[in-house]
């Protein structure tokens, strides 16, 4: 397979099968709405990844949006009240006296301080309901997603235990404190975490061959880690690189969504790897040029910072492929250091200078690597709470 182009960043500053069975149970409680979704897989021996599960139930929710199937929103007085109500619904479906991990994912226009209040209230209520929360290693996990539609906030709690998945949903009426809409800007940035671990990575990617076989690839300062998603087996490739001793290592992966070959840059080398083997097909030096031929028509094209004055109060800037029909767009991180949380915002270069075209998307720690010109832009974040590194796929939606 030939890779048309490889993109690398210079620092400046699944094939998922649909479920064969689905049962949807809904009930209305006065002005409150509660939904339970029970999914049944025809092949329980094949585990469903967290990202696949999240995509699955969010698609179900989208159907309700389109059909107007969401009932009246819960008229809770505060965000904390709504969080407690969702926690009580989740606790009913959780096993008694069993450790449970809980993660909050905000893809709505709630501010970081509002999200923190929701998380604190929800976890406090879960504990008061007798749920034992743990950070990792629990057989049962809960993924709470804070989303929204044009009228209300929509919160979901997905409970995963073994091969079974159950989702509860709460529609929250907007109050004066959360009236902000994501459509205030023409573009909304979304993030989806697909990996987390203690290893310091400079990039990560999910690659599928198209017939159900897929790999998770992690790019480290001193090489590559490859995990076969079907068998769970892994392998490592050590690469001689001057990034292993760098304070801020950088490099990136380049791959097509479907295939089994990837190209990666780890200064000063550009290499191609066959994931089926996995073996290095060859490496070349990547120094001295902005375009380095790899094999055939494949080339390494380095990212560049956008021309013109930078937005005030921003850090790293990376040009990206344009979205929503506009041109000259770039992503910018916050200007915080590695001891603070970070954010991403999309800008467009106008004749008078850069103009923000999205709200800030917040992350639980500093963004240590950003790859914006790939088919799927990615951000690498170091979570300040857990100390782990996290890999996020980025996507964009346009206001209608």
C-alpha cells in the first residue's frame, strides 16, 4: 500500500459491526425523562471498545433528536440537582457492594468549572447511594457523557459490565447559568478519547485493515508499540532517535483509515512499518528538507505555523485542513504551562488578523502534542489528575 502523504509537526511556541439485537425501554416520570437502552451482541466473545460503545449509544440518542422523541426536560434548579438525579438513576442499575470506575466526558458547551461541579455532585451522590468508586481495575465502569441539543442539556450514563451495556439518560432544562449554546460559533470541536496509559507518547492511532482486523499504534520517543486489537498481543519496535533524550519529544504517525501500513516520523528518521508482520520496511533521514520522499509517491510534509500575527493568549498553532467550507484555518492551544489544564480553539485567518470560529474545548491537562493536518486530527494530553497520557481523536461539526 502506498501512503500519499505523511504529516509531521514542528513545535512552534473500526470497523464496527452493528448490534444484532437492540431493546429500547423508555418511561416518562411526570416532567422527567428516563431511558434505558439494552444492547445485545450476537458475538459476546468479541469485546466492544469504549469508543465503539460511546458511538453506539450516541447514535441512538441522535435518532431521538431527529424524530423529536425526547420528552420534557427535567426542571432541576441547579446543575448539582441534575447531577444527583442522574447519579440516582445510575446507582439503581449498578451491582451492590462492587467497585465501580466512573469517568466524565463533556462534549457540551458547559464551562470547565460547571463540568467540575457536575462531576463532584454526581460522584458524591453515587457514594451516598452506597457505590464504591475506584480509579481503575473495576469490573464495572460508568461513562457519563454531558452533551446537548438546541434546547436542553442531555446527559447519559453508560454502564459497562463484561459484555453487557446499559445506558440511562437525563434531559436537563437549561437554566440562566447554562444558557450558552455551542452554536454561538460556526464550528464546534469534539474530542473522543481512544487510549490512556502511563507511557509518554508523542502520537497514537487506530488503524483497521477493513476486514475486522485492527491495531492500536503508539509512537514513543524511542520507538513504536503495536497492539493487535483482536488477539490482545503486542510488539515493540525500537528506533534510534534523538527524541528519546529531548525534553519535549515530537514526531507523528501517518496512515490511511483502512490499511495495514503506516509511516511515522521520529526525528531524525522517517520509517514505514507493515503492521501485519510487524517489521520496518525501511527508514530514511528526515533532516534538511520540508519534504522527504519515503517510498513511491509517499512524502513527509511538515506542519507549519500559520502566517500572520498569532491570536493573543494562545500557545502552539498548527495549520489544519479546512472545515465547514472555509479556508486558512488553524488550531491553537492555550498559553498555559505543563502544570495547568489546556484547551483547543479553531481560528480562521482574516484580513484583519485571526478570528475565533469555535469555542474553546477544554482538556484535563496540558496538550503535549497536536497533529492537525492528518485525516483525523489528534491531540495528546497529560491528565493532571491521573498522571496518565491520553490520546484523543478530534472532529468538527458545522452550525446549520
